[in-house]
């Protein structure tokens, strides 16, 4: 479908296309899923996976954490939110009554989000906010609200590492951020401005320095989920990223070591 038709279809008919995902009856199923998460705290990552607005199990992976964090602030921030619907935070805006902020540089994406949530009865009493701007390490601190945040999602086309590194005024309970799995087991980051992305080890080192631990990831390895280390315990345990990097399907995507020695990449 041409981009303009995709935009128009999403802008004016998204609630119709996604009527199954915005059905209030789905909330009953989500509560039952949470009950299963409470009853079986030792579920594997694969067993935790579920999708409502995500594509590769992220909704379930995040909901497992939220279920075991009953005091989590009901606030999300989505940096690089895309159309504000098919992403990591929509579940909490639509079905859990969280307040939140969607940020994206494309005005068409923000228009789609405004139209979608503006038509939903489910978000009538806690409508999300929207901000159309390009997020950089230099401005991110001024864009984020000074409040407790339960979930921060960062997905901005290869500059995720630099933006998270620049966030100091808020310490979200959970951070989900995009890695570039092709960078392999080396701790490397693309120079800012190249959109080169960051490897799994580089993001894990940054997370450790900021007081976070890896607690989940999708099967493809490009979405990493971190939890503040002071919140670890019980069902919430740190994971070794080595298990992800050793997966043959993941390792098959790695770039050659020679490529990573080029001027576009920094060791971290």
C-alpha cells in the first residue's frame, strides 16, 4: 500500500482495524494472563510472550514485570513512538489507564495517535499526551516530565544509546530499548549521527552504569528490557545476555569484525 494510503487508513480507520485489540472484553483476558504470571513466576521468556499492540511478544514480557511490580508508577514515556499505537506502551494507555507521553518526529504519526486515542472510550478519562519533535541527547532532558515513570520505551532509529545515556533527571522503573543485534558480541556503538545503533553488550554496560539489569528480551534480540537493580527480587531476576548472543539464529545476523573496526563505531 502506498505510504499516503497507509497514513489515511490508519488516521481514519485504525479503531476499526484494531477493534479486537480495543475491545473492553480483552481486559478480562489480560487480568487472567496476569493471574497466570503471578501463579507461575518461573515462566520462561517464551512462555511470557504475548501480543496485543506489539509484534514479537513484548506486551507479554513487559506485563510480566508490571504484574510483579504492584507499586509501579502508572506513567509511561514512549520516545520514537511511531504511530503511537503499534508499540510497547499502547497496552497501558488503552487497557490499564496509565497516563503517558508519546513523542515522535513525524507529524503524520502524531496525527494518527491523536485520532486513534481521541476516538476511544477506554482512554477518555486518562488520555495520553503527544509531542511532535526530534529527540536528541541535547534536548531529551527538557522534554521528559519530572515525575516518577513506570515504563520508558526508546526506539529512535539507531540513536537510542545516546539518548538514554543523556537521561538523568528521571529513573524509570522499566526501560525497553532497541539494540542492533547485527553488531554482535562486541561492545560497540555507532557514532552519534550515523544511526549505527548499539550492540547488546554496549547497552548492557550502559544499563549497569545507570543502575539497571537486563531482565528480558524478545526472541530476535533487538528489544532489550531493563529493570532498576533496586527492584530485582523474587520473580524478577537479572539475565545473562550471553544466552541471547549464543543463539545460532541471532549469531547468524552478526556483521564481520572487520566492519566494526571502521570509523563509524566506537568501543563502549
